[in-house]
C-alpha cells in the first residue's frame, strides 16, 4: 500500500497537465496514474481470459479421459463444471478487457499525443475467441440433437478449440503489450519531467518476476489449446454412427510427429524470448522449467490419475522434467547463440513421445500394434511400442524441434 | 596487464562453466533416454502381470418356470467379478424366440453404472470375444448391460419383465464377458453351447402355455 501511495503522490506532484475525466467522456484526466490504472485493469482482464481458458482446457482434458474410461456423465460432472467455470472466467476477462480498452482508447484519442496503443489485435482475438467459446455451447447442443453422440473432432468441438487458441493468443499479446505500454509510458513521463531515462529505472514499480509469471500464465493456454487442436486431428476418437472424421492412421501419426515436437520447442523457446524482452535482456533460469512442470502437472491430474491403471507410471512421466530443465539451462545459462537455442529446440522436440504420454498411445497404436486399447492396456502397449517406434521418431522429432526454435526466434526478432 | 589478465580469467571461467554445463546436460540426457526408452519400459513390462478378471453369473432367478400366455414373468440376473478389476464387464441377455423386444421385454431394475442398451435385429454387435474389433449383425434381439470399470468383488444386477406373445418354450441366453478379453477366464460360461456371436452361453427358459 505504501508503494502505491508513494507512486500516486509522485505522479500527481509532477503532473503539470491535470484535466478531469467525466463519465460522458467529454473531458479527460491527463495523468499517467489514471492511464496506468486503465492498463492494469486491462491486464487483469487478459489474465482472467488466459486463466479461464487454461481452466477450460484442463476440464476438457479431464472430460476426454473420463470419456475414454466411460465414466457416467452428467451436465454437472466435475470436468464439465471446471470447463464451464473456465469459459465463464474468460467471458468476465474479455468484458473487462473490452471496457478498459474502450476507456483507454478514448483517453488516448483525446490526448492525441500518443497513439498506436497496439492493443487492437489482442482485443479482437480475445473477443472473437470468447465469442466462439460461447457459440460452441448451443452448436454442440444442436449437433447432439441431430447426430447423437459426437466424436472428438466435430464442428462444435473445433469451434471451441479454435476459440480457445484465438482467445489465449489475444490474452498473451495483451499481457506482453500492456507491459511495454506501461514501460514506454513511464519512460516518456520521466523524459518529459527531467529528461533522465535512468531515473525511470530507479522509480520502476513494475515487478518483473510478476510479468514473467503472467507471461507463463499467458503462454500455457496457447500450448494446451494448440496441443488440443493437434489431438483432434490425430486421435482416432471421431468415428461415430453418422460420420467418421478420423484421419487415416498413418496421416494422423505424421501430423502428431510433426506438430507435437514443434509445439514444445516453439512454445518454450518463445517463452524465454518474451521473458528476455520483458526483463531488459536479462535471462533467468526457471521460466521454462516452471511452464513445463505446470503442463506436466495438468497432464498427470487430468489424464493419468483418473485412470487408476496408469498410477504406477507417474514416475516415468515425471522424468520428462529432465529435458525441460536442460533446455532451460541451455537458454538461460549459456551464451545466447544459435547453436544453443537450436540444441534446446532439438532436445525439447525429442521428448515429445514421452511428454504427450498417455494420450499419444492411441495415435501410434493404430499404426504400430492396432490392438484394442483398453484403459488397463494403455501403459503396456505404450511401453511395448516405445522400443519399436521411438528410434524412428527421434530424428524427425529433433529436426522439427529445431525448426520450432528457429521459427520462434525469427518471429520474435521480427516482432522487435 | 592486470586488466588483460582479469578479462582472460573471466573468459576461461565462462568457457569452463559452459563446458561443465554441456557435459552435465549430456550426462542427464543419457540418463533420461536410458530410463525412458530402455530401463523403465522393460521394468514395467517385466513386473506388470496380465489383468485376470473372472466374471461369473452368480444367480439367474426366474419368478415362474411356467406361465400362462398373456401373463408375464420376471428374471433377475446377478453377476460378479471374482478376479482383478476389469476395464469393462458386459452382461448379455438375448431372446432367440422373438424378432423384436417391443413391449415383450422390459427392464424393471438395474444397478449397473451404465444404462443397459437394447439391441435389435440387424444392429452391429461384437463377436468371438473381440468386442467391436469383430463386428457382425444381430439375428435376434438382446439386452446388454455393463459397468466400467468393474472392480473385484462387485455385484451388479439386472431384472427384466417378460410377457411372451406365443406358446412354447421361451428361451433366454445369458452370458457375461470381461474386457479386455485375454483368456478363457474372462468369459462366463466357460464352456457349453455357443450363440451366433461364437460366445458361450447359459440357457434359461420358461414354458408358456395356453389357459
């Protein structure tokens, strides 16, 4: 509280232009505290959207596992409640984002000195994403009414997943751009006040570790929803009474082999690059490991623990933290050279077959063993398969992992 | 000279740190791949034993052994799993004398975790204990009830109410199967006569007579 008051007083003391802001927006307070408050609230909206989507994805993942186990399903089953809560939370977040984006837009357009707030893409993606999440509900109901039981890949589920992906990308853009907006605004304030940029750093009130945490919260739902989208096109769960959307097993396996390693590498390398940008080029160990750990915890809680026969394989799954920590060390402790970035990408990519356990068993089982895959047979089939198939997958996985790191580096460099 | 020495020393420390980290990473990766791809899978496969479920029909209780045409009788089937927990255990009651379940057979009670399903003539059904990996068409109607999973020692019951529409012997075929089906212990009965699905059945029947 003391810090907030000191910041507020300092800003007001130094502020030379201090207009009033009324509800009808006819006049505007031109003070940076007001502006920062708008951005902070906008940031809260972004966090709610990201967290909501992450929650919805976790609920969805648990729901898929329950379907595989054929557990009795009700409208208010725990996975459904988590899914709905997540969607509700992201709706609240999107509303907050929209309201504060509108206020700050009015503020900016009135001042006219500063433009290019760069929040437009974020708000557009979030609103379209959350709209798709809401639309998916009635669409799913209509689909069930027309065709009975549906598979994993269906128009309503696709709408839901694309909505999650769009919303989470929008929220991450919002989180990172909010940081830069506050940073630029604060620097320009200091410049205007006494032409001393260094003083800004002394007066800096933005906790960087908080922004790193927020970036992790922002990137996780992107990883989860893009993984979900890949699962949709690769898992053989879409053959129903009226239609069969399952891809040919080899095609599905190729999609999984090319997409999963790319995703792991692209997401985790991008995370580090974003954190580096936020922390004034300082690299800190931990962000990648933490993100990987959360991803693994979600998998353990939603996919492994509900299937009792997989409980003994948790130690095997936990081992996947090793390549993630190694990639984190390479990217944070070694010189930021291409060779280390690409090596990290390769290491991360090579772990995809283990990191996407147990669900990945269903994809490759169709090609390798084609046995009936009952819940109790998932681990035995996976462990039989890993001998046969991993040596064939390792090289393409490393290659695609390196590609993910290259694409991530180029994308973030170009953005800068 | 001091400055150069210090710079050189820092470079050496940095290079050494890099080398140490790379070596440690390489060792960790070797351990990771050895454990994940070789050691743990082999360990798991050598220690894990086959799931040995043992489904049995412990009771098939008929309300009457003889009924007058137009009257109904009840049949209650009780089943149990005496072995390891099965991913799924199915109980099937089929009716070879009729062509449609319509108004003849009604489910009066059940405690299975899943709602029992009616299978009509022409519907797809699994066969030879392969489940839906070997599908054939049903020539007569049946009822299938299942629980997923079916834990060791759990009992499940289904009661039906049957009102035959013709005189003669009204026959009901009974069987229970645990899935995944691995050996002969995973089905009950384990021998005897087989139905159209190539699976062993127990027979229960009621004489339907005119007034």
